[in-house]
C-alpha cells in the first residue's frame, strides 16, 4: 500500500502592507468591469523579508460579478540591504454583494466576511534571495481603506 502524503507545510514569510491610491474605473469591457488601482508604497515585515513597497505598480482588477473580483497586482519591493524584488500577485476576493460594494467604495469591512486568497510570485536577481525565484507562496489578504495587507507563506 502506498502512503498518502500529508499536506504541504506553510511557513510565514512576511506581511506585505501595500498602500493604494484611488481606483481608475475603466468601465465594463468585453472581459468584465475593469479597474486599475495604483500602488503608492508600503512596507514588508517578517522574519525573513524586511523592506518597503516602492511606489511603482498597480493592481489590475476585473469585477467578475457583484460578489467576485479577480486581482492582478504587479509591483516592486526594495529589501533592507538594497535587494530588489518583483512581485506578481494573483488573487480572488469574494463576499456578499453589499460587502464587496463597501470595499469598492473604500469603506472598512470585517475581514471575516471576505474570502481573499492569493498566490504571490517573487522574482529577483539578488543572489541571496534566489530561492524566492523557485518557491511557491500563498497568502491571505485584507482590504483596508487606503491599503491592502497580505500575510504571505512559503509552501514546503
């Protein structure tokens, strides 16, 4: 009999606190209702990664329905010590129509009411951080007025 492998271990990597600007609403396109949310800065704090989110990038959103939003954020991080990381984070945010509408207006919503999961990918040329180039990470997110907080975990 073949042993069934256990689930992969998750190890906390860092909290990404990403500051965001006012959304640019592009309207309803053939793909769905599109918005672009500028990324204006932020911080990275954790046992392994520490640094700052650079004011370069955006979250390209598609509001698929009143309850479901697809997120595609792309931005840069400068770690303490100067190493640069590129972050490409794909996410789904789902909740009751009225709660998602409140989030989209920039209002505070209890994070327990929103399913917000993501798969950040990191890319870097820095030798000491090369392991991030081949490591899968997952995260849980919370949308706050003016920011997004993401707890990122490596998948072992």
